[in-house]
C-alpha cells in the first residue's frame, strides 16, 4: 500500500485556492451575463420608445413636427431610462472588476479571506471591463438620438423641418 499513489488531500491550501478561483470566475461570468441581459432589455425599451417618438412626433415623411410636446416628453423619458442604464453599467462593471480581481488572487494561491477581499478592493479604481465600454457606447448612441430629438422639439419651429425643394 505504500507504493500506491495517495489521493489528493482536499484540505490543502492549493485545493482551497482552486475552489475559490473557480467560484469567483463563475460568479464574474454570471455578473457579465446578468449585466448584458439587463442592459439589452433597457436599450430595447429605449429603442421602442425612440421608434414611437419619431413615428408620432413627425408627420408627412418627417417634413414637419406634428407634436413637439410629445416629442420632448417621450425623448426625455428615453433619456432618463438611458441615464439609469449608464449607472447600471458602471455599477455592474465595478462588481465585475472586484470579482475577477478576487478570482486572480485565488488563482495566485491566496486563500485567506482578507487577502482575497483586499484584492477586490484594489480593483475598484481600474477601468471598466470591455463589455461595459461596449454597452456604454450603445447607450450613448441612443442617448444622443434622444438629445437631438429634445433639441428639435424645443427649438425647431413647428412648421417645416426640411425645405420643400423636392
């Protein structure tokens, strides 16, 4: 029996570190997925709002503003929704950074909870993950569209938008 390989001791620091690394990696992936789903729904709602706003706010092939008040109000609602999405992306991005920093600490062999927690705290000042930056670009493009509609609704005369030179 002395010659047979001994089973790996599940209580060793290396095993604990691997288990923690797996846990934090899985948790970080779940946070990314949750963020993407949530922001997709919010941007989808904003897209529907944008389409409805353009459809109802303009008339006759976008030559005149039919309802400037409606245009401004619905665009304002869309902008508020997208500002909320911006804060959601920032908050989730920070959580994702902390979680992956903790996974990296566990991968590097740290098993003490204070060391892993401290690694997460150090990650708070890091730039957002790439997925967050991409989502912020999409949110920003929709926000720009709503801002343009608000400006058009407030400052453009309610008559013709485009000259009748066709």
